[in-house]
C-alpha cells in the first residue's frame, strides 16, 4: 500500500522551528497497530492520520508510543496540509476527534483552533516529579497535565530534568508543563513527558488548554501571547473563552513524500 505523507512545522513561520508533525491522509482506517508502527517510523512527537468525510474530517493522533486524546500542533499541521496541499476550499475545518468536534478557522495563513478549556486545580506534586527537577516550583496545579508555576522566565529556561528519576512515573497521556510570566510575552512554558522517546515537546498546543484559562485568570485578560521556550521555540496566539480556548499559530511545510507498507 502506498500512502502520502506531509511533514509540517507548527506554531512557527520558518522551518526548523516550532513543532514538527507528520500528516498521513487515509481512505480507510488501518489497524491501530499499523498506525502506531508508522508513528514510530516517523520518529516525531506526533503523527496525525485523517479521513475526509466531506462535512468533517475524522482525525486521530499517535505518538511513537501511544494514541493521544488531544494534540494541538498535529491538528494545526493537518489543517495546514489540507489548505496548502490538498485544495481544501472551506475557511472552517471541522475535525471529529476523541474529545468531540474541533473547529479550525483559517485567516491569512493563521490557523485558529477552537479547543476545550481545562482549568488546572491546585494539587500536590508527586515525589518522583519533585526529585527530578533542579528547581522546585512555587505552586502546583493539575488538569490532564501537571502545571508547575515558577517565579520567572529565567527559571523556565534554566530547568533541567533528571530523566533517570522522571521516567519512573507514567502520566499517560499527560505530561508536566512548567510555566511563568513572560518578559516579551504574557507567559512562557516548557513541556516534558516521562517515559517518552521525546522528553521535551517543542511546542505543545494541548497544554495551552490549561495554560490559557490559568493565565487569563491571573493576568485578568483574555487575549494572550505565549512563547514555548524549547530549543526550537514556538509562538502561540491565545484567547480565553468561557468553556473553550482559541489557540492560533502559523505553519510551514518541511517535506512532502510517499511511503509504502
């Protein structure tokens, strides 16, 4: 079987930045085991598989290890693939996913993703996570992911993870996001996933389902600029709504090709 594949850098205006995702269009669903093998072979944080149903797009996301319940950067990459390469004519894309319908509006090369809001609540930090950090957080919260609040952007830049300890915990499908108020943005973050082949995710759209309502409340503003301070870096334009969040960004295609299974 011959399949098309697109690799897209999300939340960036230039290649080699943002978060890379692979996008694979399908006519029919392959066995989950095959989808997982393809994701492992691609060796990026997420591979998105989709089937165009006409009125909506059925979308699923796989890491090299598991199927995810929600992924922002691979959703953006899929929208970009549809618009830039597959002649998708509508300005609004409706994705059918595990978490329900996700809408993406496209305006002047910016993809506005309508995602669920996940306000994190105060919690205790597991000992394994605390021992793996070189800098301890000021406060700890949790929704799907643990959200660790720090004093400054410099703290976020300086955080190091002791993976020998960190990988002793399994947060499937969540991770650990570290965040602080930004100097040139409203807030900054980094994201780490224990027991994952890719420890630090370059730009994590789904984590902003929690970060946006969290920072909107603390900063008393609903429109926010976010930077993810990974090595590749990423920029996210955010808006807080009552039960939803808007996560917006740009994307660039890195490669287009075919593979055989």
